[in-house]
């Protein structure tokens, strides 16, 4: 089969790899009909290569049709149309039963002191082959896959249940925005776009988003979101003007470790990425730092007594935080990998709604053949050609 493989820093290629098969009774294999490139994939593309091996299959946003099932997958059947959550969880353990599927004790990668295994996401999270491929083996298929209607609707109506929508929903849940309250979303990539729309849907009165890319702001503005350009205006003053001088009730950081405006950390990340893996991996795990411009902006903007919700991925071990500011402002922080299956039951009726209240059909900007993945990664990383969300077709 054909699959997108990591070959080196900023180097992916589409290669022939062995087709997956059922290995455990709780496995299923799906024929992938759509798979997407996530902002988190760009961290692997540009920063976290020391935790990958050449040939690793990438991707953690996939959906398709069940082709093969193990003997213990419950009601899941060959022919079902499914979306596959990026977190691999059992649904039965202590963590899963408490809505913390991203910490599943059955799939925890204890050798790396990490949470639940993830598709296509490095040795740190189990080195499970990912979904940017024609076929995908799905462990814990008795719980993970979400069966969706085979109603002829485009995959993009359901695909984002794999990651983007649950991540955005959790970000807003953790932000604890009061009804008619205010929230600022930093970063208008796919998760930021959806977080802003989810906040609107859930009753926020003022939703503001900050991103330097005009096309991303225009997309958000189509969904009643106020867009601010950090390169052209004083964001703090503009936000204060829009929030009665207090600042927003909540700020959602949807940027993460590769924020613009952190030149020293950016240079450090680049230099570490050039080291041999044996040197780079421990340095990143125990001494790594992130580009914290977005996070510092969140701390500066949020009102006193407000909440900062972090959905962007951070990986640094020694990030310096402004503890005096956080304590003085009595800020609540919430963060973490999305507990996907905790939120999908609430989201499925929304994406099925013909009115499309979350605008899932207004997110994908590029649909390309899987073979075009190298070009798609470059375009997405460079934010060129109005690129917000890339969906790859494995069979085009």
C-alpha cells in the first residue's frame, strides 16, 4: 500500500509499505477514504524528528470503511463507515471511565512516561503506524472507532471528529467561558478555527481571534469571529477595548510550541534538530524549550480571575513561566491531549445537522491526492496558497 513516511527533518515521502492486518482480537483494519494533515504533524516535520525513525508512517486524522475485524470488537462490522480518534483508548480502564481517554492505562506508553498511545506520533507515543495511508490498523477497535452514517455525504462532514473537533470542544470546555462571556483564540489553524466556532455555538458573546495570516482571519470572520492581526495592531489594546477594559474571560492558546515571535527559542529548536538523535532526544526531553510567544500573550490578555486553556502542543521540559504574573492575576490553567471519545457523542449530532452549525464544511481548503503529501506539508507549514486544512485522498 502507499503511505506518507517520515524520512528526515522537513522531508516526507510517499512510499510502498506492507499492508496492515489484524494482530489482536480487538483490532480492526480500515480502508482509509480521507486523511488530514494536522498542525501537530508539523511538529514532527520540523521539530521532533529525533523521536522518529526513517520510514515511520505519519498521520492521526483518518476515516474510512472497515475491511477486517478481530473477534473481540463488539458490534463493529465489516462495511461500517468510521472515524478513528487519534488517541488509542480501551474505554474500560480507570482513566477512560473518568473521561481521561488520553491517559488510557491500557495503552499508556510507560517506557517513555507518556499517556495513551497515538497514531503516527513518534516513539514517545508508541510508534503506532499512522493514518496517512491507504489502510490503517486500529487497535482497541471495540471502543475507538466512531461509526458514522453512510449517507453519501462528503468525508469532511465527519473527518474532523478524529481530532480537530474534539480538541476544539475540549479547549472551550476547559476555558469555562460564561454565557455571553468573552474569549480570545490565539492561532487560526484548524483547531483555532473550530475553537472559535464552538465557543460561539456554546454561547460566548464576544469571540476574538488573533492570527497574522489574512486568509485565516477572513475564514473566521465568516463565522462571526472578530479577527485581529498582531502584525498591524496593538492586540492588547484592541482586546481591552472589546472587553470593557478588563480583558477576556478566557484565552485559548491554539498555537503551541512553534509560535511566531520567539526567535531565540526558534533558533534553539532548529539547532537541536540538527544534532544526531542520540544527543537531541535527551536534550529535548529534559532540557527542551518551546517558543512561548503565544502563551505569554495569553497570560497578558486574560482578565484577572480568568482561564487560559491550552490546546496547542508543547514539548519543552524547562519552559520558564511568569509565575508571579499568573499568581497575581489568579489565573486558572487547563491543558492536555484531547480525550476524543469523551466528546464525540455530543459532537456527532452537530456534524450530522444539515444546517452545519459548526461550519465543518467550511474548513478544508485543499483536497489533494496522497501522492501530493510532500507538497501539501510544505504548503501547510509555510501557510501558502490560503492553506488552512489539507485533506489527502489515498485513492485519487
